[in-house]
C-alpha cells in the first residue's frame, strides 16, 4: 500500500515516524511519501517538504508568510494528486491538514485517516463539521477525547498515547547524572531543565524569562532542551558558562536528570510528567490582560497543559500570557526543588495521569486498525 502522511511540527514528526514503523510491521509492502521531518526520513520513504518550512504559528506569522503557506498547500495538493496514495494519514496540524483533507476527499475520492486528533475540544469546535465530512477514521491519543466526539455522534478509536511508547523505548533510562554531565560538559550542579518550545517566536518569548527566573537559584544550573531544526547559533546569546547550557536531541535524558523543569505548554508537559519531573508550565503571549481574557472566552477547556487535561485537575501550575512573569515562575518553582508537600502532590498526580493513559502500544494499535480498514474496503 502507498501511504501519504502530513506532519507539521516536531512532535508530529516523531509520532508519525513511529506510526510508519508500525505500519511496516503490518504491511511489509508499505511505501511512504510525506510532509514531515528528520524522524520520518529515518523511518524511510520520500520527504516532499520539511516541517521547518511550514510551521507558522498564529495569525500574524501566517499573514507574514502567506505566500509560503499557500505555496505549501498547492504543492501538497499537486503531489497527492500525482502520486495517488491508497491512504492519506494526517497528524494533528489542523489548519493545514483539514484543507488537504477536503481536497483529497472531494476532488480525489481518497480515504482519509487522522492520527492524533486536532484539539477542537479546546477551541474551534466548529471544525467537527469538517472532520465528520472529510475524515473516514480518527485515532485518538487522549482518553478524554472519546466522550467529546461521542457527544458529536462521531466514532473514534482511542489507541493509547505514543509518548508512553517513546519513553518506554528510550535507551538511556538507567543513565547516571555523572555520565550525562560528563558527556555534555556540564558542571556538577543539580539541573533545572528549560523547554521553551520548538518555534523561533515562542523560544524568543519564553526563554529569557525562564533563564532569569532560574538565576535566583544559584545552586542550580539551567540546561535548555534545544529544538530540532533550530540552529545552535540562535541560542548562543542565552548561554552562560557554568550557569546556562544547551543540549540537542537529548530531551528525555535531560529531563530524567533534572530536579525540576520550566516547560511551555504542549506535548513536552506530558513527557515531563511521565518522566516524573516536577514542572511549572507557562506560555508568554503579547497583549497582556486583553490577550488573556480574549483567549479565556474563546477556549472551551479549563486547562492548557496535557497533564492537567488528562487528570481533569490542576496537577501542575499554569502561567499563561501576562502571568508568565519572572516573579511568578520563581514563586511556583521554589517549592518544587525541595522535598515538599507540593512536590509530593505533583508526583502523585503524575501517577494518575499515567494510569489514565494506559499501556504502551499506541502506534501498533493504530497501524493495525489502519491496515484492517484498507483491507476491508478493497
């Protein structure tokens, strides 16, 4: 079978790559063509466009790069039509992917599956109409999504969460602090991990505040998890000898050596939670109280982080928009560094999150359902 996949950012690239490997186990003749990234390239197949050339976030960024956005959409449509895959598989990234889904379904009559649901339960709930119209099968990785889609009379399959698989398969689970520090030329000081995002704009907005907050805890060092596709030179102005360092391609290893972490909202919050690292979650946006109140009216859920959403409880502190200040970060981080009731409560909450996600095997379950569906419709 010929599969065409579209992932528009780093986390989607990783999840899609693992799905591709699982599909190869179910379908040894699988051929892949995709919009994605380095992880998908390593899994095999043909990369048409790298996600770093299409990951524009927010209205302003999209407006500034509208020619590139429209060009990517046109390229994707042409390429799918030319190569006529047996199945189009979309991975999150709804602004782009739902446009492609409509084209593939209406113009080409292709079956369309979605792996990792768009977060329409948070906002833009109206997109359920597009999903019901253009998406044949949807595979969810968040357990609470099942009830949401059921209320809209749309059947989905919860397959488990691929982050559980990725953490279970990590090769350095037993690594010592001494080994990690020596390999990365870090001082012998406890670590506070900084995960400021994967896009240039959000790194600019978040990282300086994170570093200033950690500076108040002189016995700790800050270590940044460098984002894939972002050059090391971009981070250079933030680095300080013995105080602020950076590692690339070692986020899980960094987290498991960290005493605590400052994390932007996204998949990283769940990874941090499953690795049992106490964290403060934050995301800065310009516009202060106006932006905050605007999004609070727009967003339909009580929490921004996956940890809190899955637990349906405030396990981790969320500092959003103007609340993402140096003072607030310091205040919320301080009790997580010691053996405190706040730290213990957060770790207990992480156990509940892990229990709700279930066991490993998400890519394999999704791949099996995908291949069964294609065989049933031959």
